C-alpha cells in the first residue's frame, strides 16, 4: 500500500470501531464493516439507527455481541479501494457499502468471499453487482432504490406544477460509477415526454455553480437532481442555486424539501438501511448473501415545499397536494 493510502486510512477513514460496553474489543465477536463514500459525520451517527434497528431484529446489538468498524471516504472516491482492503484485513464478516454504487463497486471488487450489502442507486444487474434480483449469486445483495419508472414519475410530478417545461437539466455526478446509465435512462424518459434534456455535471472537482450556469446557458427551465450521495451532501447549496436561478426542481429525497427545495419523490433511505440491517443479521447467523434476494424500497413518498412553490409563483394543483405524503408550509 502506498504511503498516501496509509496516511489516508490513518487520518481520515480511521480505525473507528463501535465501542463495547465493557471497554476493550473482544476478539471473539463478529465484526461488520461499514464502508461509506461520503462524510457520515461524527462516530455516534456514522451507522444509522435504522441499520442498528434491523440488526437488532436478528438479535445483534453493537457493543454487546457484534462490533461495527466504519471507514468513510469523505467524498474521495479514489480511496474507497484502500478503505475496503483495510476492512478485509480486520477481518470483517460482512461489508455494508453505504453511499451509492461507488462504495458497492469498491467492496465487490475488493473481495469475492466476504458478503457485501449495498444500497444501489442504479439497477444492480446492469452494474454487474448481481446476476438477478431473485437469485443474486456471488457474494453481494442488498436494496435497489432506483428504477427508470422513478425518473418518469418525478418528471410527471414536476410537470403538474410547471406545465410550461420544455427543456430539463439533469444534475449528476460524473465521478459516480453509474452516471452514464442514469443519463441514458433519463434521455429515454425525456424523449417520451417530448422534452429536451441537458445533463450537467458537478463533483468535488467541478463545482455546482458552474453546473447551474451551464444549465441556464443551455436554456433549461426545470431541473432533475440525481440521487448521488455527493450531491445529497451538497443539498443546501443545490437548493439555494435552484432558487437563485428560478429553476423548478424535483429531488430524490425528502431532505432536499426540508432544506427548502420544491419537490421530492423517492424511497425512504432509512428503510433501506433497516432492510440491510436485517440482512446483516441473517448473514451473521449463517445465510449466504447470494441466496438473499435484492430487496426493493418499502415505500415511496412525495413531498412538496409550498413556500418554495410560492417563491417561484407556482400554483400547486389540489390533486398534487392531496397525494403528498408531507407538506412544508413555513
């Protein structure tokens, strides 16, 4: 391993283990590796409560009869391979790949024997993660939270608010392993709707302001935002830029709407973590990842920020309000 990789693991990913109630770690306890592409914040919140809840359904409680080791790339996707290797050396019994397809790919490429649980923002069959949804085979399974139908539904909902849409900008992260799949799918959706489409790219190397300037210069009058984990960490900036450029936007997660965004439609992320928590417990009890079907989201929810709609001089149809799972009015 290069010096840079060693320094990165020591200083950024860290050897962060879920603390045991009795103090020092016990070598006889099974270890779950939690690999994330994004910054997941303080150690206390690194592993979502929903995952721990799912794990507890199978009788496993961090700090009592299982250890959780976290490694987080802080948006530096190129370091995920080194962080995955670090987890494998511990060794861990299962790797939970959080933060999109890029984390899943790093884990799957790092090991063909240790089970990998993903939350895939793209079709895991297209990405080569599994052979099929019902019989994944190999050492990977998890939850798929992306379908072409979701893109079409988001666009349909946005057009209910803004019927005048003629050209849509798709904000994506070009560093994401599945970005081209998303562009291809969105091209088909936009063409079927009779709309023009302009992909615009933002990443750690290419800023959001430049992406929005490109969208405006190409005369987009609406915006669809990818479910990419890097973009999700930038949601406050994205919402601010959409408002500044008066671009009606639809987002994948409710967190955008809670941050002031116009509308979101998608699954509940915490449900996916819960499902993977249950799967992690089942694997620790002896089941094979390849025998566990890839799961789909438990629920999809529509959210609307009425204050954002008012700022854009949009009238939200009553039928859309009635369908909404949550509304933000203040």
